[in-house]
């Protein structure tokens, strides 16, 4: 979320009659010509922007730029609030406050209860350099986080390389998580969670990987339920967490199924190749049997010796026949098998 200047000095909370709040400050009248708006944010995915459904009060600053929001309608437990100014003219105001986009606007987020007093005594242009003090120790949590994020920007900007980005992703992901937890305020952790888990953010893929094994997220849900059991924040986070975990499990199951299908296809392919090879071998064996069936018993004996690379003389001695008889049988074998030489004969029988 982009948060622009606003020096914030939050003084001790005081208890007004009927738990009355008072948020007062000064805007630069030369810079900001229109109203100042107070919004309560129940959807932490809409922390930054201008949304008409969030606005609960509007004030026109006086001639010196002073404004004051007061009343007794705010919740008695901590909620996220935003004060913003913009320079949208009356004709554009409805559209800008409907779709959440207003290019010329400044805003600040803070945590407050129904009886808090908060002062914004300077212009909207110095927020990142302020020192915040308050009787509500949670009020300045977002300002502290934004200050840390400003430091983070320098790390990323030092070297705009892929290697530097990956290293900083790992470093700042954990740094922001640990810092949010140290604030001891689940709403501040939600602010960081919304930033780290935002789709399209550099951290989003890292968040999905972290969600697989890190118990931080389930522990945050427990902290939210303990601190804000009935709030919209807790229910929204629980729903998002469940959806993201289901998505990860589904993708993992899909990947496992995909690999199972690949292995099944490979196994079937191997089995089919073995069956095909067996059939080809069987067919060749049958073909060889058919060929040898054309030969007489003596010719088959001579063929066996011939395939063993025996010479005509060796065959004659082995079968106790004359050399001329062997030659005659060999010529008959060539004719019946339709070959011209011993080499072709051996190739026919794969020897």
C-alpha cells in the first residue's frame, strides 16, 4: 500500500462521555482544496484507495486547514481507520469514491478505539519522519511498518538484478513477518500479511511456498481469534487462509496425479513394447521353423553345422559323408532358402 505523508502525533487516550473519539489535525489549504474523509476499514484488501462504502464522516477544513472528527459511534475495540484528502472535483467525486481510484490523494492508516484522541497537527507531507506517541500502544503500528518498508525499498533499489531481488525477497519476507509479530498486534500483522500475500506482488509466490510448511499463518489466525473473535478481519483471514491452503493442496494433488499418469503411460508403453517384441520374435521363430521345414533331415543337420561356421570338410567329417555330398546338400539348402551364400544364410537365422 502506498501511504503518503502525514505527520502523526498520537497523544494519550482520554475517556470522553459515551466513549467519544476525537481525531483532529491540519491540512495544507494551498495543496488540498476539498474535504477530509474518515473511513473505517473492515476489508484489509482495501487498505489503500478511496472507497465510498468505507467512509463514515466528512469534514470541510476551516480557513486555516483545521479539521476535527468526533463522536461516539466508533467501536470500543481496535479497528483500522483511514483519513484521506483528495482534489477530485464534485463531478468526479462520485466516480472516484465508487471505484477506489483517485490519482491526486493522500492518506494515512491508523489503529484506534472509540475513545481515542489522535492529533494530526501538520500537513499531509511529512508522515514518514514523525515520532508517534499514544496512550493506545497499537495506534502507530502501521506508521512503524511503513517506515520499515521505506528502508526495504532501498535494498531492492541498490541492484536491480534478479539475484538481488530473490535474496531480498527471502530476507524481507521474514523481516516483515517477525516485525509484525513483535508489535503484538494482530491487525498490524494483517497489514503485513495483506502486503506479502497480494497477488502480483514479488512476494506472492514466496508466500505460497511458505504457507506449505510455516505454522506462522495458523498461529496468526489463533491470535486474531483471541483478540478479535467476532471481527470481519478474523473471518476474512480465516476464509483466505483456507482458500489458499486448499489451492496449494489441489495443485499438489494435481501434480501428483499428473506424475502418476505419466508413470502409468510409461509403464503401459513399456509393456506394449515388450508384447510387440515378443510377437515379432515369435513371428521370426515361426518363420524360421517354416523355412527349416522345407529341408530334409540331413539338410537340417548340415544347416545347423553351417550356422556354427563349420567348413564343408568339418561337416563331412562330423556326419561321416563325402565332401561332394556336403556340397550337394549345401547347394540344395541355398535353393530352398532362396539365398546365395553362407552369410545370407546366417543373416536369415540371425546368427
